[in-house]
C-alpha cells in the first residue's frame, strides 16, 4: 500500500491541512488585492494577515453541521479573525478558492515529479554509455531477430523519458492557472484585478475564461500525462521482467543480502519491484479514465468531479512519485550479464545472420525470391532438425555458386551489423 506518508514531500502536498492552508493563502491574497482597490481597510487587512488561521478538528466539527467544507473552513477562520472576517471571501465563490488552490498544489506535485524524471534520465544515460557496446540479441515477437547492444535499450528508454519530461512540462503549464471570477465566471461581484493579483503572487496565470470552475480538460490532460509516464515505466519494467526469466537471464533486479524470493522455494530471485511498477501503472491508467469522465459537467458547474478529484489527483501523483523512485533505483543497480547475452545470441546457431546471407546473394544478382527460398530452407533445417545452419549454408549448391566460404563467414560476423551504434549515440551527444 502506498499512502501519502510513504514519501512525505509529495504526500504533504495533498494533506487536508495543506489544502486548507493553501486556500487560506488564496483568501488572504484576495484581501490584499481588495485593499489595493480600497475595498478592505488597512486595519482590517492587518487583522486578516496576522490572525487568520484555522484548526482542522474545528473545521470538521462545523462541517458536520453545515455539510459544506468551504463554509466550515471560513467559519473557523472568522472565529480567529473577528470583525475583519466580513471582508474574507467577499465576492468569491467556493470554487474560486478551491480550484485555484488545487491548481497550485498540482503544480507543486508536477515539480517534484519533474525532478524525479530528470534524475531517472541521468541514470539511464549513464547505463546507456556503460553498455554502449554490450552485444545482445534483439527480439521481435519474442523470437531472436538481429544483434543489437544493451546500451541501445537504455538509450531508447532515455529518449522516451525525454519526451515524458516535455509532456509533463506542458501538462504542468496547463495546470498553472487560477480563477477568481465568481459564480459563473462573469466577475459580477469581484474586480478582475483581484484574480490577476492573486495569480501573480502564486506564479499562476489567470484563465482567460471560466464558468464557476476551471475547465477539467486541463486536469484530464495532466492525469493522462501521468498515465503515459507510468506506461513508459511499465514498458521498461516488463522488459526487465522478461530478461530476468530463467530461460534468458541476461539482466535482473538487484537482489540484496538477506532478501527472500519465496516462502516455499529458497532459490527464487523474483522481479518483484518491476512487477509492482507494472501493477501501479494500471492504477494510473484508471485514474486517467476517471479524469476524462470529469470533463463533462452540467451547465456552468456541478460537483460530480469533486469527489473523484479528491482521490485521483493525490493518489496518481503519490503513486508516480513512488514508481519513479523505485524504478530509478532498479536501473541504477540493475545486474547485467554480458556472457549470458552472448550465449543466447549464439543459441540459434547463426540463424540471426539470415538477412546478411539474403542481402549478400541479392547483391550478387540472385532474384530475391530465390535467395529467400535458399536461405530459408537451410534455416528451417536448423529449426526443425537441429542441423548446423552455417555448415549447411556452406554446402548448399545454389548458395555456393554465388558466395565463397570467406563471404559466407563475413555474413556471420555481428560487428558490421553494429557499425552505426556510434552514429545513433551521437544523436544524443554521447
């Protein structure tokens, strides 16, 4: 179970205490703006700035009667402020304060996630450089394809995380907004200056237009971005889980001294953290769907989105925070077995060089259909009968008419197939 106390920096953003503290900040800033407009007297503003406070237990006590959290909060604040409290929340509606505070908190959470992503990117870059030339077999459909390097896997993941960082920055920008424009967004009882002032102080931008609420396509896009990032991690975790399979065992999660893999089987070394990451990615995708459902509200606002957001925004950001921390550690300490990679690469007896033979024959003037048939019949003999592929190719009379023994040997050399690895890495300044 992941809760908001597992990683307190992220979890503290989403505590009820912090939510009310943030809303109180919005209310005080709004009073400051109205003071500049001559609406709130200096003495009243001073009382508000110095006395405004609340006690969570008291808010809950009042809410039990009012059945309205914002009214309960404001009532408790008024108990601290006294007569000057009549200026607090003047011309505002609940969503002005709650939505602006929610966006502010979401931006804070996005900044933490971006810091984690940048760190993860750095770890991937280091591992990519470390295994730039570590040769392994590439697989398509789960079947051996052609040689590649393990560093290319890390590089591919690094490239994807770079895109995820860009996506999250855009989603953060969408959420870095505020709204203090009244019951249906017309500024009927509040000067637009108040909105501009509050947003500037919070490093937010005023939305150009709102109803009673900030439109939820922004929140949906943010949650969808978290789901995409989670799916990136899921993809990487699934690859490690496959590479850790006993039949392959080319890489595996770090297994700490004293760690146990099974209550029944002492030999087990299981990819449990990768499995956790894959499982939690499913949660993020579910939260994204819930966020999309929240886009549709009745007319200028209902509160069908509110109960959902109280769960999905804290849980999604805390979950991804946990996933990024855990998976960064996995990649940082990932155990890699180059010898096993070479053994697996050679397991098919050279079948993985079939395309080299095909191209070599076509280059010599053989029709592609004929060349494909000649190479494939020898490959099938390896698959079905266990015959040595290279030996059979060398003895094949059709192939022997066009390729010398030296040319055939060259086709079975993996190095030329990796001649562009440096070029690929250079695209990333590596």
